[in-house]
C-alpha cells in the first residue's frame, strides 16, 4: 500500500507579457489574441556559438516585431507540405 502526503502546490498565472524588442506590455485581460501570437525563442548556445558556449538564450517577441525582423527571409508554406 502506498501512503501519500499532501503537498501544497504553488501555481503561477501569466498576467502580462512584454515584448523584448518594442517593450510593449500586453495584458491577459485585454490582449489575449496578441498574447496567443507571442513567440518565445529559447535555446542553449552550442560549441563555439556566437551566443556563447553553453549560454542559455531567451527572447519573447510580439507578432509585429517578429514579422518585422524576418520580413526579408521568411516564407509561407503549404500546410500539406511533407518534407522528403
């Protein structure tokens, strides 16, 4: 038989998100559609990375800033596209 001990759980609830590029703050109560389109970039720099070997990198971008940053290099692909 397993006996459990109850442990109180602390939860975090997002109330707002700030774009790291334009610094605009979007509130959950007012800007939910914008928040749903936010993009978080997270990775760890690899060996000899320009970001730093083993450094943890994060960036939160609103959709307008991301579009502006990649406007000359992004592409829209067919949803049915299958890479072979």
